[in-house]
């Protein structure tokens, strides 16, 4: 259900089937605003996000040594959270997953991670990972 929506489109009561359809009149001159009952284009609900082919560097569990930013090469005791916390998120208190690259989506929103569909054969995908240093100085 994308495109134009009626006021109860999320309940599957009313929906406009033609994609190119536009509502001719969007309301009276006064009140000088568009009512919520007029069909308008926009998003309904949350988007479904699935991330694939992400290389996992570390899985951190609460209460274990993996929840800190220590590695075999850097034995400095420090938290995994950067100084000042993550923007719009805060301090990491639970389990975490350290992945290579970015993960698109809003903070504090569920993102699904799944295994790859194809067998990874490239040397980059199969190389052994040795974390030497985790930078927690700042996030800006």
C-alpha cells in the first residue's frame, strides 16, 4: 500500500488502487489548511530493514570481558561506549554487535541481520579478523 492514502488506509478499510490518482479538491478555502481526512501521499508505518553481507568483528555480552573495548593487543580497560555516548542513543548497557561498515536505520529501532544467501569465497570475506585497537575517544 504505497502512494495515496485515505485516513484509515493502515486498517485496510479504504485504499486508492490507481497509482497515478490524485485528489482534485483537497478542501475548502477556509479553514486554510488541509484536513486529515483528505487523501495524501506518504509513508504508512515502519519500513522493513534487513542488512546482509556484514562482517561481524565482535559480539559483546554484558558482564563478560567482551563488553569492554579491550583487545589482545590493547589491554587498556575502557568501555565500548565512546566519550559522550553515541548521538541520539546514549550509553551501551546491553549486548552489542560490532560490524564492519554502516547499518542504515534510525537509532533504537530494530534492524534484522541475516546470513548470506551465497557461500562467501572471496579472500576479503574469508580473512581472519584480529582487532588491535578500538577507538573510543569521541564520536564526532
